[in-house]
């Protein structure tokens, strides 16, 4: 049982190290324009390895919300897609989201 906790702690430390020191979650992979669609990579794993990417139509996003280390994109049906990033990258992603989703309004929280 104690070894399980040690493995969990080691896994958390490795993920933290990769996120903060190696910086695999570069902002240029969070939003990728593809014609009338945008490919959204909301997590570090999706930006690094292509897991759980989401595709949305540009006209479907109505609101962009910029929080501390998260950029949320709200669809017409009021569903949200959260993009988790380091704080230093959130402003760049919000600006790029404004370029891609011209009809969306930007809200800073």
C-alpha cells in the first residue's frame, strides 16, 4: 500500500517536471487552424501526443474566457472547452482565439 503512494507521488512529480521545466505544452499547438475548423488540444498530453483533440467550427464559438491558467471556449449550445496552459501562454492563446473566432467576445476573469 505504501509503495502505491510512492508511485503516485513520483508520477505527479514527473508530470509537474514535464509541464514546468521541459515545457511540452507550447502554445503553438493548443489551437490549430484548419480551414473553417479549428483543432483544439486542451491538455498537455493532447498537445504532445495528439490524445483527445477536439475539432470545432469557427462560427460555433461564441465566447472566449481568459482565466488564470485556463482559456475556455464556449459554443453556441453553452458547452465549454477548457484549454489548460502555463500562465505565460494564456494571453497568446486568447489572442489567437480572437483571431480565429471573430464573432466571439473575450471575457477576462
